[in-house]
């Protein structure tokens, strides 16, 4: 592309915009700035699309300084209120950590904000943990008569999912149906997530059945949802249906169904699915998958299998795996294995007080007071300090 560009004798602003956009899409913001500088030296006049292209490449905290410089330049040449530039500035500030206030100021300065402007603000607020503010912004958008698109609906549903507001989530669902977006796969996935997080697995299943097309995200979302709702059997049924339907589960899908099995205590199915990862689907189990199996086997009382799994899967240096085994030992009163597990955690993370507390409780339950006292001495000698426990209770005012 650059070779073709260099052969153009007098490139116009469109040619410059194309080459700048190519640099930005490759993630090279500074290369795009160099081309912009060359463009200005050549006498071409930048427009809103020029700035918007470069700003798209500013997506990390380290790009904030460049983004602010481009904002100042946009203000200097009178492009700050132009819609395309303003939209790109909003996204830049929210992605680069420049502050919601800065993004809101840009939005207020846009002469004609469009659906992209509104959606950028809503999505950015959600991503910055300001779901309530995003919901308020959406209500303002509806009041001024701006019509949603599929991206806007998806962003708004993320806000109401975070707020666990079923009533408002259903309202957005109705508006999506009325606007003709109800069968969109991406929007359907967002609806699945919203209904599960708002506690309505029946509505989530209705949405899933109504979707014209599913993808791996759809299947994974419904497994995650059923797992969180304690309906592990349904999550496993969805996994089987997904595989039978010709979909290829990925590592996230396996994590979802294994987590469901762990929460539901479905041992045999969990073991079978875990084995199928590598044997049938060629996916190497990661630490998170193994942790699910450790939890599953441990709480089922199959503690020796857990220790074997930790060693077989190379998790000897994973303190979380040993902590899970230690916790299971406490449930089932396996003191000797608990001692070994606690020793591993103390070795890997000597600053943690958790293994001391769990093992001490195990000694107390078995009336092994001497061992408990010795452990206490070891804790004091190690200079590890247990965080003080706090409690609260209501106090009525004195009359």
C-alpha cells in the first residue's frame, strides 16, 4: 500500500486519510502521526476523518498523552465539535483512562451527536464501572428521541446486567424486539447474560430458543448462567447439545461447564468432560480447568485423586490448587493430607495466614490441642500476622 501511495504525485486528503487509517489499524499511532505531519507539510488540510483515524489507535493508558495533543490540535483547527472527531475523542478518553468527565465534556461539545456518540458514552461508562451513570445516559438518549442500534442495545444491556435490574432489562428487550433486532446473535448473547445475571434462567432459555443462530459465545453464556444458578445438569446437557450440533467448544466453554460441574458436585460428568478436552478436542487443560477439577474431586471426598492430579498436571507450584485441597481436607477431616497441603502453601506463599488458620481449625476439630499449639508457635515465629477479624451490629440510639 505504501509503495502505491508513494507513486502518487499529488495525493489528496482522501489518499492521506487512507494511509493514516492503515497505520492506525495496524496499531501504530505514532506512525500515523508521522504521516499526518508529512501531510500537513505537503499543504493538505486534515479533516475530521483524519483525526478520527489516528485517535482509533489510541486505546491504552500510554496513548493518553498523544490523544490529548490531538484533542488540542482538533480544538485549534476547529474540528472538536465535528461528529466523527468527537466520537473518536470520547472513545479515546474512556479507553485510555482520561476520565469520564473529559469524555462527557467532549460529548457536550459535539454539534450533532449521533447514535455512535451516545453508544460510545454508554459503553465507556459501563467499562469504567459506572453502570448507573450509563443507565441514566441511556434514559436521556431515549428522551431526546435517538433510536438505538444493535451495538447500543448490547451496551445498555451490559449496564442493566451489572445493576441486576430485571425490569429495565426487559424494557430494553421489548424495545429491541420492536426495533427488529431481537434475532441478532450478538444481541441475543447480551440478553442471555442479562437475564441470567438478573436471576431469570427461564427468560434466558426463552431467548436462547428464539435466536435464529447460535455461536460458541451463545452456548458458553447459557452454560455459565446455569452453572451460576446451581443447575449443573442443564449446563452439562447444553454442552452435550452443543457438541452434537457440530460446534467446537473452546477453552472458555470447557471452563464454563467444568465450573458448573464443580458447583453442582457432578463428579463423573466433570471427569469425562475434562478428559474430552485433550482426547476429543485437542485443547490442553490450563490451570483454571485443573482448579475446577481439584475443587470438584476435593469436595466429593476423593482427596487422594486430587493430590495425584496436582502432581500429574504439573500444579505443584500452584498455591491455589493446594489451598483447594487443604480446604477439602478440612471438610472431610483428613489431617495428614491437610498438613502436607498446608506445608505446600506455606512454602509457596509464606506471607499468607490462611493455611495456618485452616490447619489450626482441623487440629481443633480432631482435639489435637498439642499440634494446634505448636502451629501457633510456628505462626508467631514466622512473623506472619493474621488480619484482625471485624464484625458489625446495629446499635440503637439512646433515648
